[in-house]
C-alpha cells in the first residue's frame, strides 16, 4: 500500500483531515502554557534568491518543511489575537489551511502571527492594523480574514507570517501570490511559498498548508 494512504481507507491523512474540516473552522482562544507568545516570535533574518522546488506536499513520512524567509523591518510583537486582521479597504481575502509536522500529523494549537501591508502598500508601525495572531484548532486548521495586500515598493505582493508549534522553533516566512508581474523581479520570491487562490475582484479565497519541523 502506498505510504501516503491510511491503513483502513485508501485516503491520505492530509486529505482526510482537510475533508473533515470543510465546515467552519472554530479556532481556540485560550493560550496553552507551551505555546509561545507573539513577543517571542522572532528569528534572525535569512534570505534566499535561488529558484526552489514547488510547494512541498505533506505525505506520511515524506515531507519537507516550509521554507523560511527573512522577517523584514516591520514585525511587531504582541499583536492582538484575532482571526480577522482587516483594518481598511481592499479586496477581501480568506486564507485557510492546516499546519502539519514533517510526519504529516496536524499540529494543534500552533501559533500563527500574520502581518502585511494595507491596500496602498503601507505598513502600520504605530498600531496593529493588518496584524494579528491566532492558534490552530485540534485538527491543525487556521482561518485568516484579511485583504489582498498592496504592493510595497521594490517587492512583489506578499504576506508575512511566523509559525510555531507549541514549545518548538519558530518558522519565519512569507506567502506569495501567483501570477504577479513582480514575482520574477523580487529576489526573495520563492515559488514554494505560493498560495492557491481563487475568486474575483471583490473577494478571493486562498489556501496554504504549513509543514513545521516538530520534534
């Protein structure tokens, strides 16, 4: 039997988890003792401009971790805990997904801290507009309500995120949008970090699954 199938169903663990989670995602609000606070969500910047492989697929025992990227100059600790970070006009974007371990097991209560530019490409450095953190539910699922970020000068369109399994190392990375003209000009752009997106000019939906190195 192929390694990416369960013993009793012929369906991959990832697909089973995703199918179970097709309904509304109920995200927990309590913070466990093992989960890091947003203030701890910092890592040393690291960059890569080389062409990388497509987005890793989470399979049983045959996964690679989501690629890390630089933090950038606009991260702020202690963002509010919330599933919606909308603080201004723009094209509505709902981003959902699952946080997995390298063995393709969902990571419950993983911290996800998001920040991005507004519709004009500006970052709010004084308050917490378009900033917020949340925790995955028992099936490792998250749901973020935001807008499509504007274009920051010199960069392609992107969303920043820090992801951390309870008590584990922090992954700092960025998510990118397919079909953007600036993707090929941005030295930080990584095709393995592309979200899958559908929708129109008014509202869009997207998915991205994180794979973390969990001990």
